């Protein structure tokens, strides 16, 4: 059973934009995305796995990036029973309809402190809130919550999983922070006792880029940690849409036409891939966050 659409919802989702300015297009796409509940033709059932996603935010980006996240994929997450948290002082939040983790705001060079604090806060609540998975994302990352949940259904949260865009660093194979990465309940529960020490650089843990630092903390304190893994096996070169957690140039010039088949061409290696195959995408401007989300909704009407 899928969620039925009212005639008004169909009209809003298929109407052409009357104002052809950038601002008009932005408003139109935002309006289309707010016609909930339109969840890509999804079943009405809530998620079977308990998932939390925390989004790195700051007071400087709440009104554009934060608002776009709240209006688009975070709204879908809420309808599916996935908790989305913004990381900032509670009193800096407008009425965005998302949860918050009250951690100190930092400059970019010390963003790792925010990530450690957020993982620690959620890790302390794994039992109370029953989370099986915790994902970290940036506020210019679009998360396809539907694909995320479909993937996590096939995984065991009692296994040590660190899942994302696998890259190599001087501390070993890491999950790249931009597109986001996922930790299983088993992995995070074992990491929690060490987060405070790691955040201070004890035991030689690297402090700098948050994704590298988290990897160093995991590798230092969890003896059977095997590194970051991809969501799907890499079948290159047979599969050109292999990337589950891509990170791209956020400018409009690198986006192809948002049409029936939305794709992006990586200028560095000329490998095209489809947004329809991804779990998350980074970097996405607020304007494109609305466009991508509205496209997903229109696809559900067509199919």
C-alpha cells in the first residue's frame, strides 16, 4: 500500500514555475517539497531499524543549509521514524521541526570536537532510544532516507560496521566525512568509552580533520576494527553508478539537467553516476537540495 496523493498535491508537484528567477525557482521547489506526506511511493510503515542521523550545523548556516535540510530529507526522515538531530546550541534553532544535540559550536579547524561530542551524546542514549545505527552528515549533504533504510535492513547492527565513502588516509582506510558515514550500534557502543580521551588527542590520536580523527580513534582503541567499508562491492569498471556516498563540486555548473534521469558527470575521471543509485550526496547547495528532493517526489508520481 502506498500513500495516496490528493489532487492538490499532484497539482503542486507538477505545476510549472511561474517566476523564472533563481529566487522564484527556490520558492517553488520549496513549496513542492512541503506537500507532505509524499514519500516516493513508500509504504506507510515506519522504519524497522532505529536510526539516528546527526547533521553538523552552525548558527551561520541554519537559515539556508539547515532550513533546506529540514524542509527536504529531514522531513521524510521524521515521517519514517528516523530521528534527525542538528548539532548546535538549542537557543540558536528556529522552528525547524528537528531535534537538537546541545554541543558547543566551534570553528572549522576544531570541528572534530563537535563530532566527538555528538557521537558521545548519542552513544550515551543508545539503550534509552534503542538506536541500531547512527549516521553523521554535513548540512550540505542530501540523504536519501528511503535508500538508507532499505540498505540498513540488510545489515546486522550487532556487527562492527563503519560504512561510507571509503578513502585512504595516513591513519588507515577511513570513511570520508562530507557525504556522511554510518556506525552500527555494536561499533559505537565500544567506541563511546574512548571518545573523551580521543577528543583530547590522548594515546597519540590524530586531531584535525574529523573523519581522519574518528578513524584514528577507532583504530587505536578497537582491536578488531577493520576500517571503513562501502555499502556495495566495487564493480568498476563494469558498474559506472557504483558510488553510494559521492562528494561532488557543489556549483550549478557541474550538474546536468534535472530530468527524467538525473545524473552528474565527474570531470576528474569522466565516470557518470545516477543520483537514483546513491544513499547520500555532498556537496548540495540549498537551491539544489530542493530541486533534488522535488525531483525524487515527481519520480514517485511517474512510477
